[in-house]
C-alpha cells in the first residue's frame, strides 16, 4: 500500500464571515495523480494557498508524508518539497534559464563560492531535456513563450526533487503543441513515481492524467474516487448540482429591441477573435466562460482599458472608434471590474469618497476645477448607501478597507449606479460575497434592468447566470462559441460548450 | 516574425552603452583623430577611474532596485578619517587605505540597515545620510582641508611596473572583483533576482536581506575607495570633496546600461564604458573650449537621455509580460 | 479595568491625530525656551516666522507632487533659475565689471538695468516671468513622469542639476543686485501690521486648501495617489492630473523664489541650495506620505513649523553648523521610519480583511 503523501483533515477556512472551505478531507497517495476540480469559488485556490503557505488555515491539520505540516510562508512550502506550477510564474525574466533553475543554490567549485559554470550548464541541459525543452540554458527567460516558461518551472520543481508537484490551471496559456508536450512530461513524471495534484477546468485533460479525482463545491468535498468512476458528465453534475433556491428574482423578460450596445467582429490578436453580439434595452445578457476564455478581456476592451485591432463598438448607435474610460462614462456606460480591490475601490478612502468618485463633476458647476457641492454629494451618497443597504459606520469616516467583501462590492456598484448608466457591465459581481449580500445584489440588478438599463453580466457561476439572464453567450478560447435563450437553458449543454477544449 | 523583432529590440535596448560608445568612437575618429592616441586614452581612463569605481559600487545598489545618494559624503568622511589618522597617528598609506575602506563599509552598513531592516525607501535614507554624513565629516575636519602626505599622492601619479597608472590598476581590479561577484557567485545572481522581483525572490527561498545589505555595504566600500584614489591624485580633501559625485556615478551606471528599475545591468563592459563615456564627453567639452558653465547642463542632458532609454526598455518589457490567451488561429 | 484601557488609548489617539506634530513642536519649543529664554523674544519670533512663509510655499507645492505619488527634487533649482531670470527683467543696474562677459549682456540687460528696468510694469512682468518659468519647468517634469513614464526622483534630480547649472551659466555665478524697492517690499514689507509674505503664503495655502478639500480636482489628486488603476478605470485623466501636480509645484517654487529673492534683495543663482532637505523633511515630518495618497495643508503647516523651530533653536545653540545638518538628517530618518511603519500597518489591515 503506497504511503499517503498528503493527508488533509478537516480543513476549514473563512474570510470575513464567508466559509471558503468546510472541513475538507482529502488523501493523496504517493506516486498518484489527483485531479482536483470545481467551479470558481469552490475553494480550490484557497486550499492550494493553504498548502502553499500563502494563507493560514482556521481549523484542521495537514500531514505531509507522515509529518505535521504547518507552512508559515511560501518558502516553507518549497523547503518541505511542495512545488507549485502557477499561472503567475515565479521566474526572473532578467536571468537565464540556468540562473532560474539554480537561483537558490548554484553548483559551486569545491570549497569556494564560485559558480561552476560548466557543471551548471550540464545539469541544466539534463533538466531541460527531461522536460523536452530544447533551448540553450543561457537563454534569458524573458524571451520564452509562456509554454516554455512553464517547462522551466517544471524543471525547477524536478531539480528540487519536489515530493509533490501541483499544477494549477497549466494549460490556459499553451498552444496545442505545447499541451501535448506538457502531457508527455507529466506522463514521464508519473512513470518516475512523482506525486502530482492537477487542477484544471479542462475536464478531458483531468480525466486523461489523473488516477483519482476529487470534486469541490461551495467549500466542501462532494465526491472523490478513482478516475474510472468518473466521466465528464458526472464531473459536471458533481461540480454544479446545487439546489437553485429562490435566490434569483423572477425575471419578466420584456426586453425591447433597441440595441444599446453593439459589438461587431471585435478582434485583438491573442486575446479575442471575431466577437459579435448586441445588448438590448432592459436585457440582462450573460457571458459565461472559464478563466482564460477571454470574457474579462473582452469587456476591458469594450470599456477602453485595452486596445483592439479590428471590429466596431457602438453605444446607442454611436460608433466609438477609440474607447476610453472617460469617453464611455460620458456615454453612460458603467463597468464594475472583477477585482474591486485593485481597480474598483480606493481602500484608504471613505465609503462616501468612493461612492461619489465618478459623480463629483455632476455635483459641481465648472467641471473639474469646480467646487464639490457637499450637501448634494452627501445626500446622493447617503441615499445610495441606504438603497443598497451598505452596512458600515458613518460613510464619511468609514474606510473602504474595513468593510466586508459584500459591502465593498456594493460600494463599487453604488459608485457606478450614481452615474445613471444606460449600459452596465458587471464582471464577477458576486465573487467572494456571502449569500445574503448576493441576493440583495441580484434584486438590485433585476430592478435596474426593469427600469431600462442594459446589463452585460459576466460570471463563472452558471446557475447565477441562468437565474439572472435572458440570454447567455458562451466564450471559449477567445471566441463566442454558443448562445442560449432562456427557454433553452441546459446546464450541461452550456458547460459542454465552455469546457470544449478545441474547435 | 514577431520573435525575431522581439530579439532585435531586446538586443538594441540591452546594449545601448556599447552602441553609444561605438558611435562616439566613430565620431571622434572623424572629428578629432588625435584624441584616439594611446596617451590620451590612458589619460581618460585614469581620470575616469575614481568615478568608475564609485559607479561600480552604485551598480550593486541599482541592481537591487535601490539608489545611494550618500556616496559623495561617504567619500568625504572616509577620506577625512584616513587623512587625519595619517596626520595624528602617523600610520602608513596602506593602513590608511584600510581605515578608509572600513569607514566606507560602516557608512554603507547604516544605509543597509535602514533599507533592509527598517524598510525605509532607499532614496530618503541615502538623502538623509548624504546630509548627515557631510556633517559628520565636517565635524572631524572642522571644515579645514586635510592634506595627505607624499606616500599617498605618489600613488596617484605613479605607474605599476612603470607601465600602467595605479588608478587604472585599481579600477580594473574593482571591475574584475565586481564581475566575479555578480556573474560567478550565487549571491551575485541573487542580487539580480531581488532587483527584478523582491517578492518572487523571497518565495524562491532567497535571503533578500542578505542581498540588500551586501549591495549597500559594497557600495560604501567602493565609494570610499574611489575617494581615496581621487585624493591620491588631488593631494588634499577640502569641504566640498565628493559633492555631486553621486550624480556622476549614477550617470555612469545608467549610461552603462544599469536600470534604475533594478535587475538589469553589467559592470563590464557597461559601467566601464559609461564612466569612460562621461569622462570623454567632459574632456571633449574642455578641449572644445565649451563654456565651463555649460558642462553640467550637457551632462544633465546625457543623463536624461540615458534614463529615458531605460524607461523605454522597462515599459516595453512590461508590455511583453502581459498574459496572452492562446486564441485558436 | 475599562477605565485603564480608555486611559491607555488616549496617548494613542494623540499620536495618530492630525495635530501630533503641532503638539510635538509646542513641547519642543517649551523645552528650548526653558533653556534659552530669549527664544520667545519678540525679535526672535518675528525672525522665526519670517522663515516660515517661503518654506511653507515650497512645501505646499511639494505636497501636491507627493500626494500623486511622486517627488519634486527640482524645486530649489527652479527657485534659482527664476530668481535669476526675474532679476534680469527688473534689476535697475548691472555692474559691468561683473556682468560684461555674461552671454546675455547687451541682449536682455545692460549697464542701465534689466529688460524692463525703470518701467512701471517691470516688477509685475518679472513676477509673471518667474511664475511662468516655474510652471513651465513643472510642466516638463510632469510630462516626463506621466507620458514618458520615467521615475520621478530621477527626472527631477536631472532637472535640478540642469536648471541650477543653467542659473549659474546665465549669471556666471554672480548675484544680481539692485532690485527695485517695490519688489523687495514683497518679501520684506508689510500691509499694515501684517507682513506681505504672510499674506501671499496664507492665500496660497488657502487656495491649496480649497483645491484639495473642496474641489473635484483635489479628489482626483488623492485618487491618483491612492490607486492609479482605480482612478484610471473611473475615467480620471491620470496623466493630466500628474502633470498638473508638478506644474503647481513649480508655481509654488516660483512664489518661494519671489519671497526669498525679495528678502535677500538679489537674484541669486544659488538660491535655495541647501533647502531641499528642509522641504522634504518638513513634508515628511508633517505626515505627508512619500508613498502617495495622503497629505493635508495643515500637515504641511505643522511640518514647516516644526522644522523652522528646530532650525532656529539649533542655530541658537552653541553647536557647530555641521551638527545642525547631522541632527536634521537624523530627524528626517525618524520621520521616514514613522511613515514606513504607518504605511505597513495600513497595508496589513487590508490583507487581513477578506482575501476572498
């Protein structure tokens, strides 16, 4: 009986009242490959962050090859023999491949601090050939493609003789050829008896490489077992099988034909290709897709944060050749980004300051040089705060960083709502928020649509989209793959479209 | 082919010093061929050596993504202490040099501590140390000039084996040691890593404090060494000694391809060429009899150009590392 | 038990409050007064206050740049070059022995005086020139930082070197004397019992206060400094905001130049040479963060007060001039340490709350 490489017992973790992991129990046998799947927000990244020493667990314990494992920082995890192949690669672009492989300890001449270059390059060659990367070790890493960089990371993990290698969404930036190469290397590692955890949205891939599969949902482990017990359909239904309670308001779909936002053949090489759709008045249009499918990138292009090389964007039948945030805001387009902390809020500022950030100009004559009408802004922001039920101290003083995730998101939403938008783009609006706040936000969005706003709703939670939207567009690999009308909603069909690896 | 164009742009942006220098060489070849005589070249290197040594020290700090504005004051204090020790306790020139380097190291250690452990921004730390250090130096010298005996000044004008001037020898040795440290030791490579991304370096298990502390102490040592060489050529140290040299050192480094953003740059040939370039420009301005008051303006112009290229390279690299999704073409 | 906790919190409140630096200054002043009674003498206080105004003008300008997350090291050289150019417009007489070999001799000024010497518009024109040049240099700084994405400290360091070199070049290191009395009155004169310098700087502070606290632009400055990405997504023209901050800093340097030149009764190419540390020091001590996003006019005032009282007291003590620099340097290190600590505590709070 192979030894248990990793014993995860009753791991719990909550963030500000939201339970991210609920007493998860998981075993990984030595020499086996565990495929870990689940929707976004199911708890996979939280679990991996705990393993990797990035965050601390609240409850439970981990045993690594029998020993207690309590990493306090990422370096601890590396020292304990756990290697991560992340999407955000931790390579030093200014150094060569060989430098990156040996950066913590180079092969040195005996009893001297001098690096033995020949030995370094020889060892690097060996490592590189074992991952089938045919490049000279002197190559600067910044010149490599994401696929090649990933191979260097794997080589690094092998050099460190890592006991467990964790692959976190490894194929999102790879070409088809690079994917095949990756699987060949994983096969080699498996033959060598390497313990692997493989996390991916591409379910066929997970089936291909794993010996056992575990499914997380809403922070709980809902099923686990040998690969043979699983099929793509079972994986999907395990991931998603949730009772759709009356979380979503009843949708009276009476959308009007007038297109508020039209996108035609929008293309940006490497990001999105040939996107065409229309958003109508009073419509809630959802966009579904996996991480890396291009949905967030698409709306960022529409809002003017990123460039595009071909295609047209029309707002209210006005053609917008060069969108920019300021221009779009003038045309009453609003955009709630997916990362409220980095791009949605001023964390040090007060709730009121965050709420009125976009409407300062409206409350004053003379535009930016004008004085802020304090009474008016106070009134507007207080009204909005009440309307959205933002739970905080006095809004002039309470800093945004001291709010819960749900309230923070409401602040971002409120900020945009104060501009009276005609089109509202929401990117993952309920990510990291407790259920109560979610229901409130759904209600608000529904009301907005009924009043005439067109809403573009991006989310990774399929039942949220199915509950809220009149139509769902499915994106995959930068293209629009399918469109579903409300009457035709079918969870498995939508997921099939999104998970389809090619064509 | 996108890959080829990428490589070409990289080559251009990463080798600016060599290209600049080649350009200068060609220009001088046409305009003033006599400046390419050996004696003249030797003079330029000799004059450039003290700034060059300081620039090498500055490179360590720049590679970690920091800056050291206090090198001028460091030079002053170290030289004053060494000179006074020679005057009062009659120590020989080599012990005096050792003492000078010790003071330089201590000065650098204070910077190192404040940056690595107290986590204060390098520019503020070294700005404050620039002023404080000058004050301490003046305290020791009581604002008088400190003169050095012939045993030291002899070094400034003498030649090793009658062939190569001592300043150049020391400069070469410093460059060699720095090169060995940066290219051929683990610590050196780790300095590059820390400068590129301190967080990633920490995650990779690198002792980032050790890298930072080493960089600032070395900068201090090389600053005092450069000061000593300058004193050997001048004969005495007055109250304004070293003032403004931090600027020249930064200029030499940045012109030599060292990035202000950290993680990029080589001491050889980069910084050497940078120091020589600055000295050459300075000499040419003098021999072209350009108004003395215009020199600092022209120097500032060159530095601006060098920093501009550095910023271009940095923005270009940032754009490239933005994540791409593979779209089915 | 509860009382004890409440009592303990009291000093914490004082330390973190807006007025901590003022309290510190007051305590320090009282301490020094006990040792040197003539500190509170009428003449000393007047002298002390007259040092406050020009420095405050500079720090207010620096504050705008610090708030957007930059720094302006060129303020002192902007002072030098504007001082010199303004003097060239309005000086009444130029000593040929000193200025004959000047590049602008005969072109802008001659033995009979500056460009507009003697005209009634000389002084207003000179003031206009000084302020315009200050703003122009600020514009160039801002352009390099915002559009060319060059590091602020390096850009302004190069600018400092360039423009102080320019000032020296234009005058060949000579001071330009014989400035019109009406100009000198700006720095030294008074309107009734109130010094004109006070009026000018208080008005400047008032304008700065209104901009930062009450205007849309002020909120934009803070937003850009706190999180430039959020500001950008919110449609704020971040490039223009940054450039404006540097323009304002240059403007304030121009004001400082007017006041100092008037007080010293000369256009000086070395004006403000040793002031840089005072400006940055006063800003940091006042609590204006080097990391951006934080700053109030009140803090600038407190910081300047502290620095001027410190400077004044150190000058009165029987210590050598170099010790003053040593002490000032240490004080700035302390202030920067405090700033770094405060920023780290604030950052840790953000991570603790919801890493969802």
